[in-house]
């Protein structure tokens, strides 16, 4: 009696037994309205199909879908930048879920427009209507290029800044808009510099004060009816800290950078307060939070600080994702 061939569900076996299930893709299928209407829709599911506890969800949506979007520079030029988008809405307890593709489709309706804080508000209003939710949030992250001139040689090079536009809209139509900016700078330690001068003066010993690449992560809320440019935020950082890292350098630029650091020694506490002074003066900014991290070359840990404007009901100094500030 011959032994029966043992078959598999999806694959043909080495002995030649055919799979039990046939797999194929129908390239000739044309989706009609009737066919589309016949497809099951989880939005029609009964309330008791909701898994877990029937409670509202504050944010549900999509993250990191990407589009090439247009941005206007302060000089009036248009840039097309790859943008990572997160869009979320609130979900009521009686609803099982949302139609997430509607968030993406709402955004595609605006893909050829210039992205501004005002535009983000219109997109939010559109997908609040499409998804039928109470609250909505949108964040667009991109790398923003600015041309930087060297300190003394006249060379130029592009510096890129991690930037984000963020908008939040409530069910009552209240719209708040935020800008995020990462600024990378050099921090030379005041204590180390002082100790090195002592060694040179007292013992004629040469030393090098420690300095390190450092990052400030800025989040600002724009004042109602006001517009502030990314370039303006960058200039506030330069005015405060002076020692932005360089792109293109010759020897005279490297020497200048050493002198610049020597003239602007700073602890991480100094960096936070210097930035506070500049951002607090700007009337186009309603509120802000600033987190600084100095990636200490002396220590195997980092020095960090967080400061906020102190607006009632506004930002708090609750930033703790310091690992994201590695640069």
C-alpha cells in the first residue's frame, strides 16, 4: 500500500503534494460602487465589540507618513522638504475606532500648498470634519536648511535644523500653533577654563579646557494673530548662545571659533538663562519651553537643564527625553 503524500496548506511539498489552499491575485478585478458598498466596515460594528473598557481615547491616528511639502522662507523662497507627519484625533468611548485613511486623505488635499501655521489650522479643521471627532492634533517634522557664513574666511555651507510645525484644535474651534527647533552649539566649560589658566599661571603647565557639542530643543507657542519665522527663532538662539557649530572652515575660522568660545564660556545653566532672556523679549511668542543638553567631554554623562516662560496653564519644565538631544 503506497504511503499518502502529506500536503501543506499554502505551499507545494518537496514530494509534489499540492497546497490545500490556492493563492492568487486577481489583476482583472474592477471595483464597482456596488462591490465597494458590499465590503464590511468595522465602523458599523456594535458598541459591545469595543475591546477593553469603554472609555475615551485622547489621541489615536497615524504617525510618520511622509510627503514632500512646500515651505516658504523668510526671504520668500519656496523649499520642498521631506516631511514626517503625525495626525491624531480624540475618540469617544462609544466608538470602536476611526477611519485613519481619512486623516491621510485630508492632508493630501493640501499637498501642493505652502505649509504655514495658518494652513495647518485649515487642515485640522478639515479632518476634524471628516473623522467627526472633537479634538485634533497635527505635527509635521522636517529638516530645514539655512546657509551659514564662516566666521572669517567668507566660505558658506548649509546648516540643517530639525524643525516641526504643530497645531492643536479643540472641539470649540480653539486653535493653538507651535514651532519646534533644534539648535546645536558649542559649550566651553567656565570652570575648566579657569583651572587651566591657574595651571598656566602657577605651574607654567599647558592645558586645554574641555568643551563639547551641545543642543537646545526649543518649543514655542505663537501669540494669537502673530507670525514668527524659523529664521527668527534661529537668530534668537544665535543672539543668546553665540557659539553655533560651523559647517565650512579654514584655519582662520577654526581660530575664530576658539576665540568665540573663549569669549562665551557657559554652563548648561547659563545656556538656559541666556535663551530665556532672548525668547522672553519676543512679543510674537506667547509661551516656550527650552531643554539644553551639554554632551560633556569631561564626564561619561551629560549636563542638562529645562526652563519655561512660566505662563499660567502653559508649558511646564517636564521635558525628560534627554537621549533625543544627542548630536
